[in-house]
């Protein structure tokens, strides 16, 4: 039997980047805000203590900061002819848990999508004709443009202190920055990170090929910075423990470094941790949310009434909560009808590992977003006509770390153990670098999310089922990108290279990327989207859903910059809603 | 505000049991951390095995010594304490797959892309797998156990297990190989606080400086050898026996 709590103005599900930003902004308007987070509270000082943070076994191998599959997992199959089985141990992606969410353990690669990405369907058909669109795609334009989002990208970047060099300020190309990016109003708040030896070689080789390399924008800060919320950060020390770790230096932008110190001071804000929201409750008409139900660790169920419900969990779990709450019609791939779970997408990774004769790359001296990148092959920055695929990739020479349990490279053909392996590991660690392509994944009729018919979580609720595989379009694109990476790696002076393309079905085993997108997408048509352009549910107007679940398909970049921009963009919609509750867009 | 009992418990990777968090918690007004609050793992010091029997430990010693041998490049896995590391990992939450999704039904024919689908925890994999290996060796090698085989015999057998060609009685040889292999890499390269990587042998082999946490000087001087010795979470031996750092 659930116990009913006093009503709040706003209940927020999940206290990561999007939840903490909205909580702070709405609490500052004087609203009573409660954030309910299923994982523990986490602070830099205690949980990412410098004496305990750099522990590869604990955090990268045993995965201490992540959601435990025991608490909730996802079932997986490559296509609808197969039977999905639970991901018993995380591999391909690693969902966060606890206060800060994925914003505590990310690498900090903070991109803006390109203007063409937001109208990719219209753009590709206009330029190349409908024949270029892949079979069974459900690619759709975003309901917002780059120009509309630009001020909100700016807000997120200045909140997070992002280190980078602008390449295009109001249409003026800036030397040293990304000449191919969309125009921005001003430069980054802090200068780019200092680049390492691999980036020097990459920048020289790419420039000689007529490409346009630049230092990758980074949430690992080059300089000390105080953000508009009054939160201060320190400079990055290139410790090499970003991804999968909390930062002990207050150098990596995260809710802990950039938002929470200001948020907890707001008198109308309260966080409840170790409490799992099980359902968004709906009024009898099914068109209004009355609040949420959650369960604490004792198994006690609580009802938290609220006027406004903001769903701010990780993208996959946003989708599951909508499915479990009956908000929006579930997607059916057989009829291609319904919306919740539709347009699930991911990210491709391909590239070239470069073995040098003699070099000292010092891979341990690294930061999550240290790297030199180029966008010459991203989005529609190159002529797609000869290649016959849609999409692109950002190409980067980077180290995020040299942590040896997971990183002890050997040249192709080396035995996997024994003295010959040991000798190769010894001789190779310092002389390897790589050029990688992080590519877009389009949306398809057969890649989707729904509830699993068999497997349940400990509370007895169905796990979500993921049906996903890379399609020919993505395989072709990733292969093309791998060849481009290999050309650059060879031009950098590599003696030997090893090219990686997308081979075989998508597997949950090796880590690939936690850039899971879609499933609750934003759009202009309620028949093909869950949310309107303000991330407001078409069906239940006092529910807004943040996060990468809103992406109609994924671009060739990390998602967080766009997730942050959408959050500030949605905030404008929420403010409008508060003045006059109801749908912000008429269906 | 209530303080979670999570705060009294230790690291996930220590051998002590670790509760997720014992109760819900409300935070408002100020950040809830206390001065000097931290959750270090418990340092492990050599002692008797807690999981392995002497026979099992001898077999694991022999296996890890072939996977990463001691040679002119320095100590191998056995001499770096990897067997002890594995023993302690198996007695902790990892050993029971305590954090993983272990609810049935378990499929008899999962797709390779669906990853781990076995019901067997690491503890069961070692117990059953080592027993099957012992029985296989005794039958195949005239009563000798794995540890009594010659180096060449051990290598040949391990290579067959890696491929899954060796048929152990009632146990998949590849599963045992993969468990030992993964844990050997962990134990050889993890922070020495967990009992392996003794004298930072693994870190010295590749040139990983450990947890120094500040490489601004390295970034400033590209393509130069790094010369400082590695440091672990507990410092390094020279700091505690009075030698110069």
C-alpha cells in the first residue's frame, strides 16, 4: 500500500545532468522541487576522493559507478526473429546510476551537432534524391533547427566551462577552430586543452591532406573556471581517469562540479536518493499526470503528487518508464504504428590502430576529451553521391587513458599469452596510437525498444527489450570512415596499421559506447513522435521528457552537448507551460 | 538528513560484502559530505587462501605462470601474486556475480552477440572447472595434475582450452580458460592494493606510472620517455622503507 506525500510543484525523475539543471532553474523560480534518484548520493570529496578515484579494477572493470544489472537490465536481440536474452553483465554500453548519472563518469566530449543533422531527411533528399535513403529507414527531421538551439548550446557550454576553440563565430571562420561547425555566437568559455604528441602528428598529417583538424571541445577544463551558477572548477591534470570514473580534481564538468553545489542551497529543493520511481501516475482521463510512485530501499511504496513531472533518467530508462506508465502508444514494428520505443539508434565505432617504429606516446597522460578531430567526413560536409550512404562521423586522434588492465595493445598476429605476448606488450605500449571514427546511426523500422515478455526486474516489472543491429547503411559508412582513418594513420608515420570496421552482428560484449538514443523522440507529428518540439509529451501535457531518448536518429558525435542544449531549450517551453498549462503545440 | 550505511562499508572490490545502500536518503540545504570521508578498498596482505584448496591453488599458480611467465622482462603472474588476487576476488561480490542479472530462464543456445548467459558464478566456474581439469589431466597424463605437467604440456593444454578443443569432463574448457585469463590480466595490472601486481611488476612491464594523477609535465614535453617509477594507491615501497623517492 503506498503512502501519499504532500504535493510538490515539480517532481523530477533522475538527478543527472538534465534533472539537476531543470531542478536548479525551476527552484530559482520559487517552485517546490523534489528530485527522486534511484542510486546513491555522490560527492566529489567523498566518492571521487583523490586517494581512491584512480582505481581501474574497481571502477572500469567491476563497474562500481554503474547501474547494477541485478537492479535493472535490458534484454537484447539483433532482430525480431530471435529471442531476446537479458544483458547479464554490461558490455557494449554502461548506464550510469546515482546522483550525477552518466554526467559523472563520461569522458567530457562536448559537441554541437551540425546544422544539416537537424534536417537530415529533407537535406539528403533535396541534394541527392530519395534513392539515397536507406531501406526501411524511419529517419526524420528534428522539430528544432540548429539556429534555434544555438543559444542553448551556448548556455550549456558556459555552464560546463567547455574548453575549445571556435571555428565559426557568426559566420566568420576562426583559425585553429572547427571551420566546418555551425556558426556560434561566441568562443568557448575556456581555451582548448594542450594537445599531446599523437595529436601533433594527426594535425600535421590531416592538414597536409587538405583536411581541417582542430582540438576537440572538452569538458575536462584547460583552465580554472567559475560558471554562471557560481560553481568553480580546476584545471585538468591529464590524469587519465575520466571515462567510467568520477573526477577528483573538480576538472571535469558534471552535475557534481557545475550544478549541485548551487542546487542544494535552494530552499525549495530536496533530493531523495536510493528511491526508484516505478510509475508516472495518470488521472482518470489519461491526459494529466498526478505525480509519481516510487519505492524506497525498504520496499515501502510512496506516492509523490506533483503538478509537473519531468522525466530525466538515462535515455533507455526514460523510454521504459513511459512504457510502464502507459504514456504514449507503444511502437509496433509490424504495423509501423505507435511511437514509444520507435527510432532507437546508437553509434558506430571504426578506425585504424597505428603502430609506430619508435615513439613515446605516453598514453597514460590523457583526458577524456583530449584529442584532435576533424569534421570533413561528418554529416553532409562531403559529397555522399559516390558512396551511397547517409550519415557521417567525427574522426579523432585521441587518448582517453592508458590504464593497463584494459589497454595493453599488441600488434596483429601476436599470441594472446606467454613470453612472446609479454615481450610484445612491453614493446608496444608506448608506440601505439589510433585514429577513430565515431559515426551516426540512422533510424530503422526494425530497431526499436519495447517491454520484454519474459524477464523481470526485482520489483516484478518487465525489463525493456532492445531489438537492434547495424544496418547496411551504417556498415558502409563505418567502413568508408575506417579507410579514411587508415589513410591519416599512415600519413602520421605508422609502420603498421590495423583497420577496424563493423563486422558481424552488434554484440553486447565489447564496450562500444553509451550513446543510446531515441525511443521517445521529439517531432512535429504525434504519429511519429512521443514529444513535441519542447520535449513535452503529446499525450500528457504536464510530462516533459529530457535526454537523448528525444533524438530522432543519432549524429556522428557524442550526445551530451545536444542533450544539454535541448534541456535549456525545453526549459523555455516549461516556463511557458507554467504560465498557461496545456499543450505547447496543438497536435 | 539520514546517513546511509553505505558510508560505513568499503569498496566494492574489497572482499568484504557490500550493500548497495541500506536506506533512502534526503538531501537539501547543503552537500552532505563530511571532512575526510572516503571509501578506500581494504589493502590485502598475503595470507592463507580463503577460496582455493591447496590443489586448486597449485593448478592456478601453474596456469597463470604459463599465461604470463617470469622471464628476463621481469616477474610473471604467479610471482606478482595473481593467484592470491584471484582467491580474494572470488570471495567478494565478483565471485558470486552479486551485481549481475542472474534471474532465469537461462537459455541453452544463446547467440554469441548476447554475451554472458551462464548460470555459473565465477566461484562455481573455478570450483567445477578446476575439478574437471584435474580429472582430465589425471586420465590423460598418467595420474599427473596440471601443476605436475611440463611447461610444454601445459602450454599445449592451455592453447586447446583457449580454442575450446579440449573436452574436459562435464565442463567447457573455454569457460575455465577465459575466467583464468581475464582474472590474470586483472591481477597483473590492477593496483597492488588488491594483492596482485606485486612490486608493480605489471605496471613496470608496460611503463604505466600508476596513480600519479598529474601529467601536465608529460603533455608539455611530447615524445619523451617518462622516467619516474610507478605509484599505487598506497604509495610505493621506497616511500615506506626509507629509500629515496
